[in-house]
C-alpha cells in the first residue's frame, strides 16, 4: 500500500532525470556515424542513483489541500487526500497532505470565471494598500524586488485597490507612473513609513515584496504601535510569523515543536557567549545573523580565534547571532511553497545547489528542478516544507532551505524566508508560475483554486508547475573591480547578479549559463586567468571555493584529466554533476583532435556539439587550436557550415505543463534538443535586446530602459520581442512583451532569433553596453539595427576616432594620445604632466580605467588596459585635477536634439559617474554654461547623425589663462545609447526619455523638440539628488575608495525643496548611512591631497554640535586645530581584530570621515585601514570631501528642532527631517514650457 501511495505522489514531480537525460543523449549518440566522435564521446549516464522522477514527464498536480478538502473553483472533483508518514533521522514522524493524480486542466470557461472573480476586488475589505519597496540595489537584495513589487502592484490594481509605493530606488520599473497611484521617493525606514501612513491612511500594508528591508521595517512599525494606531492591516503573512522566521532562536524552537530537525545551535548576543556556545557544540561552527539578508555577518569558524574575530564583526552589524554546528559538504536544497489562508499549499519549485553546503545560495550554481535527489529524499523534504509553512502560518510565498546528508536521509532546515526572495524570482521565471502576483492576491484573501495562472491562462494557481527542461542559475561576481578584495566565497553573499539559462539537458543549460555570465566565456572550458602554477595550487583552488572554481574544474578535467572520483573527493560536488561535466569535456577534446578541420566535421559531429551546448564561437576556437595557423576558423565559418547542414535551434515554450496540454504562452527559449518549434513565426516583430546580467555598471536602470522601450513600441501598435536572460528583471515578465526569449544576448543567438522571427528590426541602444558590443557585427551581417547607425556607434566607442570627430566639429577635450608603445605614452605623459588617465575602448563602468601619477603606474595600467580590449586602441588622456563634472542625457532624431537634461556631480571629476552624486537641476551652473552644454549636445547629435538616446560626460574647469573668464568645457566621454541616469532624469523632469528615444529610433510619432532646461534658466521649486548605493560590508578586504572605476551596486534618489534637503534624505535612503548618535565621536582622516579647508569645516561643524573629534595623526590634529577645534589623537591597531572592536567602541566612534584622495598601493596604508574598519564595524563612512562638505551644509540647513531618529527607535513623536511628498506632488510644484 505504501508503495502505491509513493507512486501516486511521484506524479507530483515533473523533472528531467538522469534516466531521461540518458535516454535523450543515447538517441543523439545513435544518430552519430562519425568515427571521430563516436570513439571519443560517451553520453551514457554514469550516475546510477535512483532519482525521484519517472523517465517520462508526469502530469501536472493539484495543490495539497487543507484538512477539510475544499472544492476547486473549476468544478473538478474533490481531490483525494493522501497521508504518508516518513521517518526522519531523529525518528520523528513527518506527515503532510498531497493530491491524488489530477484530472486534466479545467475548461477555459471555468478558468475565465476564476480570473473574472479575482478581478472584482479584494475579498479582504481594503481600499488602499501601502507596498514597501526594498530601496537601492545592494549585494543580497537586488532587482528581484523590482520584479516582485511590480507584480504585486499589478495584482492590486487588477483588484481595483488604490496603491501607495515607498521606494527611493528611482531606477526601478515599479516607481513608474503606469503602476502605483502614489509613489514616494523616501527612505524605507520606520519613521518615514510612519509619517507616510499617517498622511495616506492605508487600510493595508504589504511587507513581502521589499526584501529584508521591508520586512524589518514592518516588524519595527508593529513594535512602535504605528500599525495599531492607524488601523493598518498586514496583508499576507503576519508580523508574528515574520518574527518567528527571522529570530533564529524562536525559529529553531518552532521547528522542534513539530519534530522538524534543525542544526544544533545557540542564539547569542555577545562574543563571549558565542565562544561558550561553540565550546559546547564543537568546532567547526557557522555563524548566522538575525534580521539580515544575503548572509550578512555570517561565516565559518574552525577555531576560537576565527570565531572571536567573526563574532565581533557580526555583532557590530546585527544584535543577535546564531552559533551552529557546521554541516559543510552536505547538499543544499530549496523548496518554494505557496499557501493561502484556507491552508491550500503548492510546492511551485524545488532547486538544488551544484555546490555543497558552505556557499551562500546566492553565490551558488543552482539547478531546477533538483537532479540528484531520490524519490524518497524529494518527498521527505517536500512534506517537511509543507508542514513547516502550515505550522508557521505563512500566507503567501515562502522559501525553505535544507541541508541534506548525501550519505543518508538525515537533513536539517537551514532557514526559512517568509517573503518573496531571490530564489522566488528564480523559481517564478524557471517555472512560468507568477509567484509574486499569486502571493499578492493571496494577501487580499483569495485562495489558490480561485486564482487563474496568468501565464498559461488555462490552469488555476492550484496546479503545480511541470518542467520538461533544466534551468541553471550562475552568479555574476565583479570582484576584480575592487582592490584587496578576497575572492573566496562562503556563507556571506558577494555576487552582484545572476543569469538563468534553459536547456533540455544539463550540459546545454550549463554552457548557456556560463556564456551569459560574461561574453568572454565560451562555455565550460579553461580560461587564461585560472591556470594554476602547480598541482597543489589547483587542489587548493578546487577545495577552497572562489568565484572562479568552475573554471578550475574545467582545467582539472580537460588539461589534467582529473577523474570524477578524485574531484568528488576534493570538492564534495555530487558525482552526477561531475559526470555531466565529463560529457562536455569529451566533446571538447574530440573537437581538439590533431588535424581536425571544419571541413572534416560531419553533420552528426556538429549536431552533438550543439546539443551539448557548444556555441559556434567555442567550436571555432577549439578547431582553430587544433589546426595550423593557416587554417583558423571563425564563428561565422561555423555558422555557415551549420546552416548548410540545416542545423538551427528550435523555439520551445515554458508553459508550466511540460507541453501535455495546450497553453499558448509567449515565454520561450531556444534549444537544439528538439525536433520542432512550439510557435509559428508569422509576425514581423521588433526585437529589443535587454541588459543581461546585473553587474557593476549595468543594473536595474537598463531594465527600466528596456521595459520603457517595449511599452512605447506596444503603444505604437508594434509586435514586440524581448531577448534577455536575467531572472531578476521586469523585462522578463510574461506580460510585458508579445514574445519573450529567455536566452543569450550573444551575436549567435540574436541572429538565430532574428532569422527565426523574420523580425523587422533590432533595438540595441536601451540595454547598456552588452547589446552595443554586437551592434556592428549584426549590422555587417544583414541585421536591421534600428536607430543610430552602428558605424557611428563604433566611432563613438573607439576613443581615437571619437576624439578626431570632436576635433573636426570644434568641441574641446582633454589632451590625448593614441597608444603606440609604452615609450610614446611616457613621452606624452611627460609633455602634458602627470597625472594621466588610461582609457580603453568598449568598456563598461570604467573597467581597466586608471589614473597614473608616475611612469611606473602608467606602464602597469597600460598592460591592464590592453588585456581588456586587445582589438581596439588605448588612449592616454590628461587627467585634470579639481574639475567639476556634468552629465548630459539626451535624445535626438536624425541628428536633431529633441530633449535633454543636464545634471551636475557633487564630487570632483575623477569619481566615476556611476559612483557620483547627481543634482538635477544643477545647483551652481550659470545660464551661459547651460547654453554652451546644450550647444555641445547639438553638435555631437548632428556629427554622429544620432537617432535615439545618448549621454555625454563633460568636465568644467577654470581657464588657467583667464581665471575670471568663462570656464572651459571639455567632453571626456560619449555613449550613443541610454545611460544609467536615464530613469533619474526621466522621473525628475516628468518626461520619459526612453519613450521619446524609441519613437525616434523607429521613426514614428517622434515628439517635437522641447527644452526642459529652459534655456539654462532652470528655476524649479525643488531639487532631486541621486546618490550611489555601495555594498562594501559584503566584500571582505575591498577598499571603500571612490575613483575612476565604478564600484557602487545601486542607487537611490530623493526630492527636496533645496539641494541640501534632497541630499540629506537621499543619504538616509542608502543602507549604509545614518547620522551619529549625539555625544558620540567623529573620526577624521586625510592625506596630502585633501583640502584642509574642508577638513576644518567638517571638524568645526561636528565639534560645534557636541561631537568629540578623533583623528589618528598629529598632522591632521594640527590642521584641525587651526579651526580652533581640539582633536584627540589615538593609535588604533588595525591588524589586531581582537582589540580593534574594543578600541573603536571604547572611544565611542560613530562616524568615520576619511577624505584621503590618493588610492593606496597596499593594505598597510592607514587611510585604507580606517575606511575598512568603518565598513567592518557597521559605522557610516563619508569618503569624499565634496560629499562631506555637502553633508555639513545639509545638516546646518535643517529646521530648528528637526531630528533624525536612529533606526529602531521607539518614540512616535520623533519627526523626519523633511515633510514627505509624493513624486507627483513635486512635479506639480513646477511647470515646464
């Protein structure tokens, strides 16, 4: 009987198994007649563990019903409840309910009825709902909350509920006019939210769609009594459940109450208690933090010394930590569960980490559905997840993470997120199940059977998704952008983005994902940066994970022929995954056989390679490496042969039903492991290339641009095709475009889709640098690239050609020279004087840009720049100290300027524009300067015949030959595409620049030119300021220094009546800044390039308002003394972590102001140590002198009696420093002709 029930439950899973993968690959092998590959490739599945799914894809399953089984809204028969008891390792019986094998999906009329029912309004009596956003993007909390928040607002609007959104992240789609009724660009803190609640009087509040920030604020608002005072109902999961899930000690106790195993752990609040707990538990231990996201403050400790250092830092960042026994090396598995208030449950997706436990799931390669779990393991964990969600009282979406012993059925719950999370976004995009939308509807009182799955339109939300493909997620790190950063990855997340790839086999899915992470990666293959010097170094790199471990695995398997058993012993990665990697390696080696040529490659050879996920470029590189120099093969050569063989990818649907029942979704991916496409290609749509993976320099702002372009095209009545592979984005939502390809943004794949769809054209200028880089190749190969001619794009990207054009049109620029040799570069630097700037071509966010102050630094920088863009020349430019920098964002049509905006940087030139604070309208520019900037924009638009968006950076300096005359304006950069500041200028001016640019690109409905800057006489009654969001706390060892290479991970922007007001509110919106507690100390540092006047101004203000001043050098104290301010000089031992915390807090340091301008060469520099200390101990840091000056001005301008409350303070009578206003209220304060 038990076996029969297991068979029934097995129908609830729809995953590709090792058996089915073996069956598919064996079929491929049977087609191959080539002796070459037949001898080299074995595609059998070596891993013979019995998996949890049958070899055929199962039918979709209904959700688990409550104890009193409810009748489905679709009219289907009552689902039979089956209860199965399993024994976990501790002997406790685990029970859950599951549905019997389901009937076919309901009739469309029934689903339509459910859909109409959901649109009639909320079942809970609410008329206005406050949605709390997540704020600026940071490591651990990124674009996934723009997606989830946008879906939540759509669900509320569909239910005819008035919406109020609080989110200072001005780059997000959710803060656009089309969604929320009222948008507040205000700090997401309890006191600002309290004031907004008092003003708006919402009936309900949603906390699950803004990440950890929103959750923490909701808990604080409840403790402060705000929600009770204003009768605000928490929709969805209750505050009590949120507290239970976030408090590690309470959570562990709750699970013990229902016999769910948790790791042996102890919650502590002091370092000594942590040491005592570890002594009882036994080393090694792991530290976890309460109320923290992305594993902030967590880590492993193998001994007392490591624990003391880690606990000191963790307790500086959060009030409570949990000391647990380490289970490093176990499997890590996640389940996404949805539950409604009537106790219906759905397990939407389960995911398995490629990496064993020990690496944060955000830094792990993740596979969905799980591939290595047995049937018993899968259902044991599924049962436990449902039991946990029900016991905790979750209403909405929930993520449960497990550690599973690979040698037994022993498991432990790691944590639970009772909110939408990064994993939720991945699960939603991987399955086609609209998790956030459904969770929002559940929060309004709807049940799963009553809700339609808006992706399929043929099933209800009570049907669990069924997958006939494999999804692979790989993180994207940008650690090379940071000086002194550790590349080790562990329990604290470091990645800045992630990619998602879809394939019919794991090999195909993995290789697509690797290429999506960075266009320089061709697939699972060694790279030059990951070639160890010895076998011992290789084993160390494999054993101790870094962001590059996957490439060390490739080197070990391909170059050193490590066996699967040996690699499993070193890495503890499951052998199933390693055997799959071995399959790739066999094809790799076969293509590198001596004397291999493209002509000798048979159709079967090529088909096998393509089905295994090899790109045309990868195949070309492998064949070329095996051939003589006279027979080099290009990517286009492989493409031509492939098409001659009739080998083209097929478009398949993601329909949540594994193709078993009709579901006309527009959600597609491409694969070579198919025989037909699921869609017809009878409409010539317009393709828009998205931004790809979020990384430093390209983030949510480009997703806003892509979504704005798609919406503009649809307004013009055009069919739209979006290509993107980022699961965090709104642009990959099913309802934003007519057809979505979740696929690579490579030259090969874009051409494939363009040719399949017979598209009318491609827009490359709204997705950042990645689409720009392939624009010229697409153009030269017959693709209709819309907008600005790619030849002109190439001219603007090539520093040498761009500078020549500026000379021709009479636009000034800093002195420059194209690099021909190191000797020539040194001669040029000597002639113009140091410092100089090394600027490579075709880079994003200042990659490899460096300032050289001497010849030795210049030589080093030239070597680094050449490795970034070897096909393009490098330009050396005179670097101008003390200049101001301006940004001009603009749109042109056929070379005529349509609209433009000018923003002013607070920081001096030399800080990357992505790390700079922007003021709009400019605070200090004379009308004459504004007019000259406009004239430069006119000239550049005409010279490059621009049709679409463009951005320029201009530096302004006093003329040394005429100090009292007009300032010099010099163009330092121009991008013929949308920039990261387009959302900012669009929302501040009230004019959507991307909508205007899209109309110009397609030459349809182009708006008439409009001067938003009012001829340079801008007199708006408000100012908006955009400030960067940094994630220094997560990047151990990284130097928090501002320079020419970008390092911020996000941005926020706020409005104010004055620049000072707007700047203060914007700073308070970032997650790393707060004002020091009155009476505590301010720690000030500087170097020989710092401006003494600013140091004195900062010290005078804080000393005058009751803050003792501390510094670490007598020289700095003497400079401060000239302002009649006394400063205490202390000597901190930065190398001794045991005593440093006591010294910092013993001296009551609560703000660090480090104004050093010279980037240090190593970690011994005291200014580096001071900045790093501030980050490590959670102290606010000001690291730019202009920003420090602006902060003082802002604090001095505060109204008398105003106060800024500390986060977590209880009193309700503490006011925010600025009265809150909606975005529209600010726009209504001014009129633009």
